[in-house]
C-alpha cells in the first residue's frame, strides 16, 4: 500500500513539473527536450513542481489561506495540460532503475517513520497558520521560531490528510530521489562532467556504514517526518556542484544560468545559509555577461526571475518577523511597530547556546573538545576525516593528474569551503545542518573531471 501511495505522490509531482514544461511550449510548434548542465530536462520536473507549488502558496498567502480551492484548481490544470503533449513511453535500463526501482526502495523508509521533534515544536503550528489564515503580520511575536519558516512549510501546509502526515514524508524522499537520480545519471555516463564527483559521493555514502561507533560520517540520512535539512542539503550540493563544474569547464550559457538561479533560489527558501551559493551564481553571471550577453535588456530578462522571487520572499520575511533575514538582528527594521527589539538576537542566542557555537573568544581546539561531547559529534567528525582521506588517496592512486585549472576562482574553492565551515560553527554546528557543505567538500575532489585520467 505504501509503495502505491508513494508512486502516486511521486508521479503527481513529476507531472505537475512536466505540465509547467508543456505550458512554456504552448506558443512553440515543437515540443523540444532541453538540457541543463548536460542533463535532460525531465530530471528537473520534481524540482519544478515543488518550487512552483511552494511559491504559488507563498504568493497566494498574502491574500488567502493555502486551503483555498484556487490553489488546487491551478495544480489540477497543470496536470491536465500534460494531455496537450502525449509522448510514447520508452523503456530503458536507466528508466527502470530511476523511475521504478529507486522510488520503490525509497518508499520502504516510510515504515517506522515518525514526526521530527521540531515539527511538534513549531513547524506544525506554523503550517496550520498558513493553512487556515492569510499571512499574519508579526507572527514571530507568538513564537520566535516562526521566523525560520521555509518553503518546505508552505508546501507541507497543503499535504495534511486529516491528521496524517505521510505525504510530508513522501515529499522528503522525493528530494532523495532527485539526489540519487543525479548520481545515477552522472555515473552511467563517464563523459558526464559530474562523473568523478558523483563517484566520490557514492563512495562517501558507502563509507557512511563503517567507522567509529558503527559508522556515520556526515552523509545524508533520513530524518523525522517534516524536517527540511536533507532537502536543503541536496539542493545546496547539486546547485553548487553544477555551477562550480560548469565554471571550471567553461560551459557557460543562458539556459544553465536560469536553471542555476532556480536551484539557488529554492535552496535559499529552504534555509538562509543557501545565500552563500549566490557567490558562484554571481560569478557565473559575470562570465556569461562577458561571453554571451549583448544588451542590458538581456541582462534584465535573465536576473528578473530570481530577483522577483527574492523580493517576494523578503516581503514575506518582513511581514512575519520584521527582519529581512531572520534571525540576523542587523537586518531587522526596528521602526516597524510589530518588531520587538532584539527578538532576532535573542532567538539566535538560544540556537547558538543549544548547539554550542564557536566564538572567537575561545580556541578552536577548546571549542571542538566541548562540541565533540555532544551527541555523536565526535564519532561523526572522525569518520568524516577518515572518509575524506580515503577518498583523496583513491583519487591520487586511481586517477593521474594531467592538467590543473589556474583560474582565480579555482583557487577560491578551498576558501569557499572554509567560509561555509566558519558560518556553520559560528551559527548552528549540528551535523544535520552541515550535510550540504560536507557533501560539497567530498564532491569538489572530483570537480576537475577532465584533468584526470584513469590509470587502469
């Protein structure tokens, strides 16, 4: 029964995304399969779907509650649009593995799953607000945690089934499908620019099952139902690896920038730490500007989608919390009558104290000694270092170095990882909140795919 339910949810998500694709082709005579970063567009359909539905609810919530029938009608219309372009089903080994076997295996995770503790703390209540009311100004005055609202909450608000939250779990494992499908696409084609990175991530995932205290090295894991940590980590990893690899291989074009913008915007809407991905995106745009963009109008067209989404999301943040970026106190507008001074600062302080954040007033060694005593931080950190060393040795022994990029941005990559690490330990150094940059640290070992030749 669980298998059938997840297949139904997954393909509903897939065809909403496909409906958006068909909709964009209505004014064109031919329905053309596009490729983004060398990957066929249908890979991105589940991302299209969740991103669109989430932002549709955000926009409509300025005026109506998410349970409004208007939202359901739009989703239904997108499903019906699929009939405007019917394609023959083509069977392949990849298709069977990706679209039948992988969802079937992921659906097993439903057995024994339970709500994440943060769902009971604030997520469920916030989703109920979205579901029953239009946007409430100053909502963080009721519960400071509401300021951490993400696009995940907006999507989740329409997935309640009379007290049953199974669809929220199905949404979570849909992100896992995207992740494993990305690895599969990369590994089945050795010519793919992401082959070596994906191979190292696969090895990292295998090593997750071994080590101190039985394993765990920072690889993805299934959390309790309703939490967006894994979803963010997946989008953070994929968006960064796509952008960095394309920059290093000088594969720069407008379509890939638009897709990169969508992925970056989605990750930011899941967690504010996704803002750092604007660095490679902006550099990508800089290279694109030098290579292809010939007019100001073209520039405006390219940056308009992500800009509009950013403006809308910022307005939502201000109305709910009084802050542009919550809980960064310096971005809070103290002249707003619904903002209570230092609300964000106090919330950030509570989070920092709970997770034992690093302070420049102490040495890194002393901080680690105390931090490693919390939960399984010690064993996971040791296992991560061991996995990193083993994968690096594997690369050195199996792949021969031929050529190294001398670009300034190539030399910036270790600094980028260091910035991620610093922000992590200074804000909320929980392993689950660092999975994205942990994956990226492993993935970038294989980012110079064309600079290595197998010795075997």
